[in-house]
C-alpha cells in the first residue's frame, strides 16, 4: 500500500545478490506478484538468451559493442563482467521508477551491489543464501541450462560470493519461497518506515 503521504515517498532501491542458482529470479517474480508497487530492474546482458527468456522481459540482450557503447555514453548505472559476459543496469528506467514511488528490485552480482552501495547509499542490499552449498549445486544442475564447464565456473564463483555476504545489510536464507518473500517484503516495509525516508512527515501531520 502506498503511504497516504505519497508525495514524500520515493521508491526504494533494493539490490538482491546471491550465488547463481539460489533462486533470485524466482524470488523476485514472487515478490512482484505479491506487491504491485514493486518493479524489477531489467538488465542488459551480452550473454545469449536461455530457452524461454524474452527480450525486454528477462533481459535486454545486446552485443558486446552495443554494451560498450552504452557504457561509454553513461547509460549504465552499474555493471559487472561475470563468467565471460557483461551485465548492467540501465540508468534511466530505474531513476524514473524510483521518482514515481515504485520500489525497484535489482538482481545483480556482488560487485554490482558494492558499486550501488558506494554511489547510492540509500539503497538497501540483501543477500540470498541457499540452505546449503550442496543444495545450491543441486538447484544449479536441476536448471539444466548450462554446460558442465559453466556450472563449474558458477560454483566456483558462488563460493567466492557467499564469502562476501557480510558486506550486505540483510541476509535471507532462501529455503521456502513464501517465507523468503515474506521476509523481503518485511524489509521493504521496515525500510519505508525509517525516518530518513519520511523526513518532514510530522509537519504534514501537524498541518492537518
Ligand atoms: P544469469 O546469467 O544467471 O542470468 O546472471 C548471472 C549473474 O548476473 C547473476 O548473479 C545476476 O544476479 C547477475 N546480473 C544480472 N543482471 C545484472 C546487472 O544488471 N548488473 C550486475 N552487476 N549483475 C547482474
């Protein structure tokens, strides 16, 4: 629900990071289906689409040259080079959504979250952990979208990423989807209640 003081309410930016296979995409879709004033920042990538992925829905799929051009033009808010491909957040749509009071969830790598944290300290960072490393491996293999070399690369990367969890403000273990969604929404609501996000609210109350 949008606060009755909506003119004061700017959308939140929440960076969601976690190892490949932890279920970030599924969790973000489930959050979106539960809350309408939340959007997903659609990233740009130079990797090829997986079966079922759609242009402009899952990602904007671009060539390396196109990505580098956008980067040079300053159209990308943050980016990372992950497992041989570029991934980046388009700047303009994110800024527009936040100024319209829409909360934006970003599904980004750990270095991506670090960049956002540095340049945009109001952003919230949340790390999704798998219940165990063996369960992560099982989920990654079950997805069946990557070849063995890529799976190995992603597992190695996952190990490094999990060791970065302490840099994040919130950590949620993604064991049961609905519980994970409840926790993320609780964080979003609590963050909206922080005074810094509503400064001046008392004068509005006093003027009525
Ligand atoms: P995948 O290839 O599995 O879709 O994504 C690989 C990794 O790239 C995931 O960890 C995902 O969170 C991350 N990623 C997706 N979009 C972006 C982005 O715009 N920026 C950054 N830094 N990472 C991203």
